[in-house]
């Protein structure tokens, strides 16, 4: 009944609007210029339209009366309501955030913004929005309620994002085209300094070993299945299969399959996971190497916006070409992530890796930082930029080269995901990716540069 009355009021008032200039809604009639036109409050009218199921009328009304860049916070909040009702969550979030920047104690707007993030599955952003209420109005009953709601949202950890659900199966299929400037990983120099019989010589690298560029097709399947054991414990089954098939250099075709089972625990303000895993990697249908081990991760929430994480793993790598390259590996890392604002995150991590191979020539220490930034914008786009550096020091000198190998490895990647669900089918999207890898080495044979660019479609279901 209430809804029908609101709808009737909206329609009646809208018809009344047609008889009066829009300017009359925003400006009073100056004294002495005749009888004032009937006063219609555009804010109440827009609210009635939205509640009456006609947000398509409310939004144009508000924008025409107040303008899209208005400083009227009530109008901005109502614009957010009607945009949200129309399904334009990206614009609704932008409008709500403008209101909160100017008026942080706007509780209704804060609650609705958090609701949008929850509907989009961004629990970390929803938690940040709700928790911030306590800093605006410490001790207020509404702030305590929002903080309580924030604590009830699971920690924003990818492995634990859905522990509270009875079960969850998530699949992603992707396929696209790739252009690779160095499919064979060839050196960037055509010569290499060496020592033979104590005499320095210069080796000429054959043309076949120099970098080869080619294009091809890449595709992948990722699967996750979560099985909660209790409110705090769960098992996560993960699997991945991927392949790259080149058009001309087919003997460099690669494929891999990997999987693992993680035991997850979610405490108050922290999460822990431990996962046995294994992987098989092939080139031209022949086994190149296999890897198996155990990895673990712990994440602690230091504040609503800051998480601290630690990772550790042990693994054994089995290389097909020679037992001398087989290695036992151990890794440890510390990282921090910061949610600058909902949908925008920054992070950094420092890793240390030790590899003990069958021959000390292939044993090494590696260490270095990585940093990343991720931002969602305009509702349909998520962009991620990542940089990683590793210093790699090998234990022993290879007999052919004058000094021990030391590498400086730099890697840059950029990724853009585009949500196409609004125009196609649910879960369908497109991606654009670029990767650059540069290795500077004391052994010229190992100096290399590689560019990879790819684009395609993915389907999540």
C-alpha cells in the first residue's frame, strides 16, 4: 500500500512539474513580482519517485535542478539512491563517497555504500566503510552498531572470502591471443665472455639461440572449491591448467597443470592457511620440470585499512634435463597492504628464497621486493600494476665462465580486466595484459629481455 501511494505521489507530482518551469523548483519568486508559483520540493519529489519504483524519473530531475556537480549533499545522496536503484553501482559509489568526504557522519549514506560493496563481493571495502564510522563519532550507538557489523564480515583474505557459505565452486575459463618477443628465452647479446684452459675467449652465440618472436593462442582453466568444516575452519581445493600454443615456433609450446588443498583458519582479526601443492610443467609435450611442496600464509589486520602478511614455503623441484638442477627450495616473505579508499589498494612484499641444487653451480640465494597497486573504476574496470625485483647470487662459478653468476632480474606487469556482463552474459569479461622481463647478468649468456602482450575473454561462473 505504501509503495502504491508513493508511486501515485511521484506520478502526480511529476505531472505537476510539467506545468511549471524547472527553475521555479530551485529559486523562490522574488518579492514584488506577482504571486509565487506553487512550491514543490524537488528533493522530496525525487525521493518519492525512487521509492515509488521510478528512479528513471528521479535521476534526470535531480540533475536538471541541481546539476551533476552540485554541492548539495542531500541531492547527491538521492542521486546515489536512484543510480543504485537503476543498477549503476559505480556511479552510486562515487556519489556516496562525495557525500562522506564532505559529511563523514552521514550514517544512512555510509550504510548504503557498504551495502553496495557487499553486493559486489568486496568485503574488505565494506568493512573499511563501516569501521570508519567509529572514528567519526566515537562511542555513538550507531557507530558501535556499524563496527559490530564490520566485525561480522569475514576477513578480506582471498582464500577465506567465502568460509561462511555452506559450499562454493568457482570456475574461470579464459582464452586469447599472445604476442611474445622472445619465445625461446634467448640472450640479448650475440657473444659471451668465457675462459678455456685459463685463456679468455669470446664465444659466438648461434643464430638459432638468439631471441625469436612469435604469436600464438593461450588458454587457461582455474577452479576453486571451498568446503567449510565449521565457522572458522575450511578446506579449499584449487586447480589450474594452462597452455600456450605458438603459430610458428611450435616446439616452444608450453602447458602446465597444478593443484593443491589448503586448510584455512579464520580468527578474530587474522587468518592462517597451509597448503600442500604440486605442479607439472611441459614444453613441446615433454616434461620440463615438476614441483611439489607446502606453502603457508598468515594475515593480520592491523587496522581497518592495513593488513600485515607473512608467507613461507618449502618445495622440491625436479628438472628433467639433468639431476644437477634438481633443488630443494625454501622461501619466506613479509608483506603489507593498504586500502587507500574503497576499490583502491597498494601493497608491498619482500621475499627471500634459497635453492640447494644437486650441483652448487645451480644453487643460489634470491631476494628482493615487489610492489603493486590495484584500482577499480567506472564500475566495469579493474586495473593492476606490479613491479618485482630479484637479486640472485649463485654459489659457485661454472667452469666455462670467468666469474660466478649474479643476476639482477626486473619484472613489470600491467593488467586490465573489463566486465562485459551488463551487455552480454553474467560473468563474461575481457582482459588486456602486458609483461616485461629483463635480466642483467655477469654471465652474458644469461642476459635477456622479453615482452609479452595478450588479450582475450574470460568467463567466471
